[in-house]
């Protein structure tokens, strides 16, 4: 059935503003990050805004504050705020080129796990960064080979390891990419990886572990028929080893 809009709100002024990630807060309001960090009441009216904070992903931390990942001065950034949006600390993780943090989650040890892309101008590798509770790096891992790759989402799994989804481009076919799923151990070492896709550009944007220990991936799939292309929302369900039954193109 068609959903009914209860309310809608806009935030911003002159210029182009965008929202990248939203979470519901304990009081029924919402926290939004994009061009800036916005906290709303339950009906969407603005509670406060911090224009010094921008990013691609936001999560609520165990202390009631917020953690935001994105890019600052072409480096992956991680910003911790209190419950009122005031910056507690801000970290960047230096790379050689343009790097981007696209997903962040607080881990069971109260640290943080970040994924994104290393050298995002070319999507050279998926990057995975584990920090302590103060945002200081514990270890960094990269995944990829000669092709171009990027990470979109990371979650900690019930075994203490991590699951990452993103994209793995083809070395042979131009503009061809597959959904990529990577499982790691607690130290970020790869256990297995799988790709899912057809002849077009397919991309995994979000991943969650399911109650049976498998994984569900949401993203998009490009359909190419008679030289014409279109894209659809794609949902992939796998077993705990990342094996999926799906219809190929």
C-alpha cells in the first residue's frame, strides 16, 4: 500500500544542502548528518544544528552522543559529539590521495569501526579502520587488487568480526561492477569474500547480519536489455558463508 506522509521538513539556507544519514533518537526525534549535523524533535522541527560538522554517516553512541564519519581535507574523518552536538574530539586518518569514510559503527569495546574507500577518485581499495573509544587507530586494513573497489557499509558481527559491503569493478568490462561482500575476523583479516552481479553496474550500499547468522544486502542492480540500461533496488540474502541464490542476468 502507498505510505502516507505524516510530515516533512527542510533544513538549510542559501546554497546546496544534502542529508546522507539519519537515525531515530531516544526521545523520538532524529539526528541527521550531511552538509551539517541536525537534531530534530519528533515532528521534525529543528532542535539544534551544528554547521561545523558534516559527514556521510551518523550513529548514536552509548553515552547518548553521536559519531560521524566522512571526509575532511581529503582524509577520512571521524567526529565525536555530545548529545547537544558539541564536538568532543575530531580525528582524520591520513592517506596519499582523496579518502572517504562512508560508514561507522560503535563496536562492543566502545571503539569504532569505519569503512569507505582509499583513493576515492579511482576507488582503488576498500578501507577498514578500527579505533579505540578516543578515535585513535588500532589497526587499518585494505581490500582489493588491480581493479577498483569501494566500501559502503560495515557492521560488527556476532562473532566479533566485521561484514562489509560495497562494489568491486571489473578489470575487463568498462562500467561493470559487482556487489562485494567481505567477512573479516576480529582483527580485520579477511575470512572470505563474494561478488554478486550481472553485466551492468551493481552496488551494495547497506548490509545487516540476520537472525540465522546470514547477511542481507541492499543496493542496486543495473539491468541491460537491448543496449538500454535501467536500475532496480536489489535485495540479496545469503547464508553465514555468504552464499546466495539469485537470478543472474
